[in-house]
C-alpha cells in the first residue's frame, strides 16, 4: 500500500515538473536514507530545519538528480502526503541536506514524517510538530 502510493506520487510529481521521460537510466533506483528528522524529534510550526540524508551510496548515474521533500502523517490507510505544498523541491540529491520551513498553519500531531524522493521515496521516522 505505502509503496504503491509513493510510486503514484512520484509519477504525479514527475508529470507536473516536466521531468524527463522514463528511460533505461531511470530503472536504477536510488532511495536515499534519511538521517534527520530522527524519531521523536519535535519541530515547531514556522521553524526551519535541515532534512539530511546519506549520500555515500548514490550511484554515479544519479549524482545529477534533483529531490523532492513532502510532509505526511499517519492516517487511516493513507500517508496524507501534502503533494500540493512540497517542503522542498528541485535541490541536488548529491548535496545531502535541504532546509525546510514547517508551514505556520500545520496542525500539531505526533505522527508526522517526511518523504524524500530521489527517484524512489524514502520515509523518515515519525516526529512531532508543535505550535510555535
Ligand atoms: C543546514 O546545513 C547547512 C550545512 O551544514 C548549514 O550551513 C545551515 O545553517 C543548516 N541550516 C539549518 C536550518 O540548520
């Protein structure tokens, strides 16, 4: 269920950003391991944080790829990914970090996560967002 949703989100994101058409190169899937946010971190609405990930295993073919960071939360049968408001997009995946600002209007919850898309999605552990 999760990965099906992730795949459709990726394809959708690719469609709206005019990503290059699927090629043989796209079949090499790189799924970056997220090192921050960590489990049980608390972010405040309106605050800025770096999302960080491991870049040590990026295949040579993927070093020029750009990434996309979406916020989601656990919900009944859904990841509730906020596709309409990416936290970050079009940054180089080889950089290993991107600063994101939590929207001021985000509702406090204990079960947020971010998904970092290289060409396949990778999910962070759950963390909390509180009112500022
Ligand atoms: C994000 O990381 C970069 C590089 O280490 C650093 O310069 C920047 O201050 C960090 N930003 C935040 C919001 O922590």
